C-alpha cells in the first residue's frame, strides 16, 4: 500500500486540507521514509508543522491506517457497509486470527473456517491491505480502542469557497460523472446524492476516492488526477446538494457528431437475402454493445459497439435503421441493409438520455430523430439519416399540480405519432406531455398537455390513437388522445406501474384491453381501451391478476400468441426473478409461471415478427436468450455466451408498434 506521509494524514484529519501548500505525492512517501530514517533522530514538533519537510520516520498510527485504508468498506459501530461492521471484532476473533486475516485475506479465507464463512456471506474476498507487521498490530489495537470508545464518528467536511466548489464541480464532471451521472443519481457507479454521501461521511468518502473499490471504482488517490488536498474537498462537495449540471449545446453535439457512412454511399436495397424485418437487436447492457440476430435462423449477425450502458433500441419507421440510445447520451444509427448490420452515424446529444424516436407520420418516414434527455433537461432533434444535430430545447418548466418551478424536468419516454408530423414526449418531473412538431424546421412545441407528475414509460393502444403512460410514483396510468392532443383521463392501477410499452389484446368479455405490470406489487392490471365501442369498460381496471412476485418490468404479447408474458426481474426472491409468467388471453387467468434459467434474472419478453416465437433474456454476466414456441411455450433454443443481455427488439414489431 502506498503510504502518505504522517504529516499529510494529520493535515487531513485536522481538516486543513484546503491549505494551498501541496504535500508530496503519496507515491514518494516510501523514499522519504528511508531517507529520513537514515539520519533523523526523534522527530520534533517543528518537523510535523512544516509542510515542506515531513518526517515520515514516525510510524503511522492505527487510527490513521484505519481512516486511510479501511473506512472505504468498514465502520465501527455504525453498521455494515461494503464489509462487516468491525465493532467488537477484537473480542470476537483471536489476535492471531486477525493478524492472519490482515496479512493475507485470500489465504485466510481458504485456511480458516471463519474466513470461509465470512467470504461466503459477503460474496467477495477483502483485498489484501498490504500492511507491515507493525501496522497490523497498530490497526488491531485501534479497532479494540475504538470499539470500546463508541461509534466511529466521521470528521466534519472541510468548508469550500465558491471557487473551490466550482473547481470540484468541474472535477466531478471530468472524472466521475461518466459513471455516477452528472446529477449523481448513479449509472454504472451508485447514487452519490447527499442522502448517501452524508451517511458515508467524510473519511469514508475520502478513503473510497483515494483507494477505489475492487468492484469497479477506480482509485483516484493512487493513480488518478485528484491531489490529496482535493480528496477532502471532493468529499465535502459530495456531501452538499447536487448543483445543476452544465449545459449541452447544439455546438457540443455537432462537435461530437460522426458520419461514418454518408447517405450516398449506403445501399438502396438490402445487401443480403435475409428477412431483415425479423431481425432482433439485443442490448448487451454492460458491455456497450448491441447484438443483432437473424430471427429466422437464430444466427448472430453482428455485435455493434455503441457506447456506454445502452438503454434501449428503437427502429426507424421503415425499420431499416436501429437507433441505439446509451445512458451517456450517445445515439448510434445502425443500417440493417448493409451486408452486415453496420453503424453509419453517431452523435451525443446530452450527458444522460433514456429515449429516442423517429418521425413516423406518412411522408416523413426516417427523416428526423428526437433524443429525450435526463441531463440536461432537454431534447435534441437530428437529421434522421445523418444524425446532424438540428435543434435543441430545454424542457424546464413548472409542475402541473403545484406550479412550482423545477430545476430538473427529464424526458421519460417518446412516442412518434402517425396521425400528425409530431412526437409526444412525457416529461417526468413536471407531468406534462409535450407535442413537438417536425412539420417545419423550427420544430415548434404545439401543445403542452397537463397530465400527471412522474411520468415514465408507455405505449399505444391497438388503434394507435391513445398513448397510455405510467405516472409510476403516483400509481396511475395516464391516457392521452393523440388525435385531439388532450388528456383523456388518469386512473389508478397499483403500486408503481411499469408497462414498458404495454400489451394490447381482445378480452373475451371486455373487448380491446391493455395492461400493465408493477414494480411495487405483484399485480397485472388489465383495463379497457375502446371508449367508442365499449365505453363502459374504457380506462377502468377490469381484471386484476395476482403474480407470484412484485418487481416486474415488462409485459408483451403478439396478436398471434394466446399469451401475455411478463417478467419479475427485480423480485427480491432470486428464484422468482428468474421466472416469467404467462397469462391466457382466452381464459382470463394466469396460466403458468416458469423458470427461464438457473441464474441471473429473466427480463423483457419479445415476440418475433410472425408471433410464433417468444424470446426472453437472462440478465447475467453469463447471460442467455431463451426462445420459446409462442403457442406451446416449449423451449426451442437457447443462445448462450451473451454478456448482460436485457432489452431485445424485433424490427417489425418495434417499427409497427406491435405489442
Ligand atoms: C474493499 C473493501 C474492504 C476494505 C478496503 C477492507 N475490508 Fe475488511 N473486509 C471486507 C469484507 C467484504 C469482509 C468480509 C470477509 C470477506 O468477504 O472477505 C472483511 C472482513 C474484515 C475483517 C473480519 C471481520 C469479522 O467479522 O471477522 C476484519 C477484521 C477486517 N475486514 C479488517 C479490515 C481492515 C483493518 C481494513 C483496513 C486495513 C480492511 N478490513 C479493509 C472488505 C474490506
Ligand atoms: C469507471 C467508473 C467510475 C468512475 C469513473 C468513478 N466511480 Fe465511483 N464508483 C464506481 C463503482 C462501480 C462504485 C461501486 C463500488 C462498489 O460496488 O462498492 C463506485 C463507488 C463510489 C463511491 C462509494 C459509494 C457508496 O455508496 O458506497 C464513492 C463515494 C465514489 N464512487 C465516488 C467517486 C468519485 C468522487 C469519482 C470521481 C473522482 C468516481 N467515483 C469515479 C465507479 C466509478
């Protein structure tokens, strides 16, 4: 372990880390130690107070070691963190055991039954702390003392001037936001909003940032761009409310735009004989890729690199292009007519995005693309064939209910209208559905419909006239009439409805229906969608079907399948998270639930073009896609060796809103 000079640690724990004098880099400490110990006698106080001449011959104390290297995972008397709470561990284990453990956790984990049990419980092996024998003794003494003294209270954050706050904002943006999100809501790395960071406290924050964690958090103190003084400032910054993110302009997008294959160089007809409308695009969530499968043969045709943490795919209205949207705001256009599916253009329209849609009105096919952003609060419009950025507009505004001005209004989902050259955008925090026209190059907002706050995802009814979108933390579905561009109604379905795009079918008693599953309770809610033919049933929950578990994300059907199939991906019971359930349209009952795999979790059912096959992902590092007969639900085949497959999108069904 690289050892900072003791002075350095003293400065930090004394809360004076903002001092402008820069301590020597941590990496130099060992050489300082040997130099200093060669000729120095007892260190005196003046050495310790002089930043230019640290005396590292004084052994580092157990407390200093613990604060530097251990609080990133442990605390004493404040609960389990990334490792067990170490309160009283010196009573629980023998000194010899602790010494062995701290000398080499991996070895102790194989040799000692207690070690084996701990590792089995925590699922990881504590990294070797690389301490000297004396340091191990010191840190064990410290754990005993601190256990006796009571909970380990984190140090107060250092105070930040406006200037240093701004410097840390930039630092965070440059080094951290890629993984934790500009607004610190978490993406690849976890949420770092004050609720969590204040709980972690100054010392743990500094320790995590300095040392990293072996589960994907880089060590910035040892190799990275943050100086030791800045660790304390970053820890203070992280405990303060999240400042608004920087803007993302049209110019910034243009600078990040690449046209790999100009339109003139693209084929005018498919360069293969495959049924490209039956291709499937599969999101390989954690490896920044999209796998493209030929639905007919099940062959994987291409694995396209698209950027960080792909969120979803959509197709252009003709289906020729896949649009891949990443959580980092990158948008990639993939041409399915090329000899093998190929990315032809790419652009970034914001720092964080979740939705994308093409122009679908007759006469405008494939002409424009809109990207809905989480950060900044905006949407960007691009040329549909080249991805040249054309327009950007903020979504900030006031909440539909309280009128409060919001500093964040995220675009949750987008639907391309067929009845008019426009898109409908659900705005999460404000609760509006925005109609944005692409009839003129000004891309005007033609309507701002007051709906319900916390809009999330949704889809169309079978006629395409109604957009049904979940206001999930309000436990309601919202119905928008796209023809009159107005709110029809909202109605309650259950705790945290999450329909994905929903599912449409004909109920034997109630006529045309749509349905949603829920994250917050084990329920399928089915409601009528035909206000003209069956007005008595429209926008009312007609059937409630109990599922084995909550934590559902998606349900899907196809006109040719007798089933509506749903997942329970976020079930807290791992066995149920691996199952999907099939509801019988004719019988009006849940027919069966079955395990898709022995690992990971089952997610996102999708049908092939003909509705003869059902595809389900097994979301796991060693993931799979399992294909079932869409009538008998008998397994037909399994594609293995896929890393974290999640959403998968059949070209025809996505292009034609068949679900
Ligand atoms: C990256 C996280 C991490 C760091 C850093 C870390 N530990 Fe651990 N520690 C763990 C985990 C996890 C366990 C549980 C056993 C396992 O799975 O390896 C553990 C177990 C222990 C135990 C045994 C607990 C028991 O109940 O017997 C002790 C003692 C301990 N750690 C001390 C330390 C000390 C001292 C340091 C700093 C020098 C340290 N750890 C640094 C993660 C960490
Ligand atoms: C390459 C991606 C990545 C980058 C860049 C990154 N982090 Fe992390 N960070 C992670 C991951 C993954 C974790 C979760 C590790 C774990 O499982 O304990 C994490 C954890 C953390 C934690 C602990 C959170 C908790 O709840 O325990 C803090 C604090 C943190 N990061 C701060 C930062 C800061 C500050 C920066 C920039 C200087 C940064 N991270 C940059 C990926 C990243």
